[in-house]
C-alpha cells in the first residue's frame, strides 16, 4: 500500500543524544535517506530539583531548531518525535515541550519506559533476519536500559530499568577516573536493578541475544577494532575491554580504535551495565542491530498511516480484560461519533480528536473493574498508570481526563493539568462524551432518534424530534441535571 507521504521521519530526544532519521517507503521497504545526531546530554542537565537547567534547554532547543530546518517541508503527520527517560523525569518538561515543538515544527510526545522498550524491539525486529526463536533485546540508553523478550515482530515481555550510561557516568565516574572500585560499584548497582527481572527472564529464555543503540554498538566496534571480538559481543571480549579500561585509568585517555571521543565519558558506565547484564542473565554471546527506537518509530508511524494502529489493539485488549459491556460501549461510541461529526468543524476538532473520543467512549466504564462507586475516578487512574502500548504519556493523560470527566461534576483541576494547547479541545471532547453517555444511560438496544446538535463557542443546542423528550422524561431529567453541571464549567446546554 503506498504511503500518502513521500518521506517520513523519526526524532528521538534521548538522554545522551538527539537523533533524527528520514526515510522513504518504497516497494515495501524503508530506505533511509538522511540521519542526524547531536550529543545534547539532556540527562546530565537536570539540577537537584529534577529540572532542566537553562543551559541544557538552550542546547536542546538549538539542536531541535537545526533538525526543524530539515523537517520544515514535511507535512504534519509524517514525523514522529518522542522524548524518553530524562523528559519523563524532568519536572519542567511541559514548558520545555512547548518551546521544543516550536523549534522542531512538529509535535513531541513523551513515552513511558515500557513503551520505549516496545518501540525498540519493533525497530530491531525490522532490521534483522526473521527467525522462529525467541529473542532477548537489550538497549542501554542515557537514563534507562530496556530489556525485551519477543519473537519475530511481537514483544512478549518488556522492562525499562532505571539505569543508563549518562546517569551512571555522573554517579560513578564523575571525576573521570576509572578505578576497579568504581567499576565494581557501577556493576553492583546494575545488578541490583536487574534483580527484579533476572529469575523470570532466565526462566522464559531466549535463543538469541541482540544489543541495540549507541552504547552497545560502540562496545561492539571497539571489541572488533582491537581484536577482542568479531562483530559480536562475548563475555571474554567484555573482560578484555574491562581490563583495558582499568589500564587506561582515566576517561581522557580512552583512545580505543573505534571509539568516538564524544562517547568516551559515558563509555565505562555502558561497559559496566552490559557486563552486569551478561552476568545476571547468563549471556554468552550477543549480536548487534542497527535498528532500535528510531526505526521502531518509523515502522509504528507507517502502521498508523496505513490504519494498522497498535493503539486499536491496545484498547480492544483492555476492554476484553476489563469485561466491559461492549454493546453499551459501542452505542456510546456511535453516539459520540455522531455528535462529533456535527460540531467538529465549528470547534476546530480534527481526526485525531475524533479517534481519541472513540477510545474514551469504549473505555469510559473501565473503572467498573475496580468498583461501581466513583468508577469514573477509578477509570482515570487505570488509564493514567497502565502500560498502554502505542500511547504517549500525553495521550494517556488526555484519555484519562476524558474518562474522569464523563459524568458527575465537570472536573477543573484535571483539565488545567493538560498542556495549554490541548485544554479547550479536551473540554469540548469531554462534553461530547458526557452527552453520549447520558443519552445511552438506559442501556437500551433501541437506536436513538435523529439528533441535531449545533454549537456557538461554548453554547451547545440539542434538538430532538417533536415530543420525543415528552415521551422520555428520564432523559429530560438527566439533561436538566447535566445543564447545571455544565453551567458551572462554563458551558450552556440547550435541549428542545
């Protein structure tokens, strides 16, 4: 199936480096036409309050401005940009993202650790030969390390551990000295993190171990260039490299063939994390993959463009797992879609807004799996904190807010927590979801009558067939109550 875009692109705002990749999809293959990489060291730019320092923000924005020049002519929807561990941690990430999106010219999402792991696996699976065995994929990033077990293009188990080459460099090698004690402390810290997955992962097992991204690729290059490996990574090769690091003694003396100078400060910490991974998971040999997060983003973007969105599967699985009344949920979703179609243009809502409204409608009762009382609050909590494959942190927050606001008092605090540019559309989507749920409150399989809805700013008018409300007094009463809720939220609801 041809892509509606000539080119697509992915941008990775990592804790160590920012990467951009541009590709063309042709004859079923992704052909990379351009790559850019800049070492921004976002992870090293957090102050003690977990805020990005002004210098780091400026460095990041300048980099994104340069990326933005290359992406300027690419249409909206053809670029997927994500932030990872540091932006997950940064307390001022919301304000930074507003500036960052202006510099890049495209939206930027923050993704959770397990979502990052899923995308990494997708990139690896698309970059290596297909086989029938299970794979263990490891990716050491600047602030987190991902461990995934899967087969072919399907990840089964995903974990993101709170350790990375930038954070460990600050913690164990801050003065640039490479000592046996420092390496030991770094490896022990990595083993402590790995304790949580060691037993289970070894029980599941794998036929092939694969390493991805900059740190592991750099280790493989150094091993091969110095005669300690053949392009793969082995336990013996890591032991030789560890001994060579200790012999150098200082970061500034790391002049190994195959090692870029800008990677030297974080190289010892990456070796420590990989050594601990080999020991704890009993890895003997590891192949390396050129594909990782950025390639995964491209494959994911292609899926969305071709209407093979993993988020649809995620919602369907959650609906099934929560044992929701699917017939009722689909009726609410159909009503929401009907209302949305009539007001979208006037309210400036787009197709992505409509898609999000549909997911919220199908999941609006997910909190019933916890308890009936306050189920809208339970549902919001579930959607905020669940691992939802394909969803960014911002989209989960928005989805949770819609479910939280679909009944009873119209929430204010939750909407104020959303990014400023999403608040108005989110409030309007919540209003549509509220009306869709209200009109189907009787859970009847009988179709609703033809409805006409019009909007002028925050005034909404519902028109029913003549005398229909007289014949449905409970719906009239529900609308009267809803009118009072919405009035307190700044909306005016008129029904006739």
